[in-house]
């Protein structure tokens, strides 16, 4: 099997795994529904920053971080991508916990179509005939869903477009996935710490007053 075929097979597997995990995520967010969406996002950023740092140290990849930080242009582009990603994460959490899950789901039906369009328009990727037929069927299905929605699905469109543009920017950045994820959380970390310890005033923001089950979640 050629290297391209192996990469294509791996790509399909990773895509299926990613969307499966993302599809299960609303079950978790519902468990912490009493926590405000931005507070959930804050914890997600803080704990991801720490966990991924441990992974980077364990995998001995700290040497990959310094060259990235030395490039101002690279850091600026990564920051732009990070803002899109952070906004996408927040909107998804908010949509799930404010009973807009169907809107969010529609967004992730639209997102792969935008990914395909960006891949063909900006990365010179080409689809085989059967793939084009499958994409056409998906477009028809999504179009029917949008029409029956009855109004402009702004949550779905915002989720789909922000994640697709984030993916396009990240694809052009010479940054591996783990280093990129850690730097993304590092960029967002100061904002989240300031919010959590300076402005958050919900009943759950004081960890010492929470039941251990909520803190564990």
C-alpha cells in the first residue's frame, strides 16, 4: 500500500474518531449544565494546558516549542486560529446547555462540507466521482434541514464556519498537533484565569464550596 493510501486511511480513521468524541461531548456538558458556559470553557482551557504540558514533557517534545515562539508571524497566525477555536468551543458548550443542540448538530453537518470546499478551493484537493456523489447527497440533506429549520441557523453557521476556517489556518502552520494544542491553550490561559478568579460569580465558581462530584467533572 502506498504512503498516500496509508495517510488517507489514517485520515478517515482520525476524522471518524474526532467526530465520535465530539458527538459524545454533549453528554458530558449536560452533566455540568449548572455551570455557566464560559466557566466550563475556562476549566477546559486550564486543565488542557496542564495535561498537554505533561504529555509534551513525557514525549520529550519541549524542544519543538521554542522555534515556534521565535517566529512573530507564526505566533500571530496561531493566535488568530486560537481565537476562532476558542469561540467555537464556547458557542458549542453554550448551544448544548441552552437547549440548542439541534442547531449545534446542524453546524457539524455543515462543517465537513465547508472543509471539502476549502480543500478543493485552497489546497488543490480533488474528489473522485463517487466522493462527489456522496458530497452532493450530503448537500441536499443539509439544504433540506436548513429549509425546514424555518429561520437562519446562525448557531450552526457560526460553528461550521469558525471550525472550517480554523482548520484551514492550522493546516498551513508548520506546527505539530500536540505542540499546537498546548500553545493554543497557553494563548487563552491568561484570559481564562483572569475571568475565573476575577470575574466569575456563579455558585460553582468557588471550588471549595462545590460537592466533590462537580469538581471532579
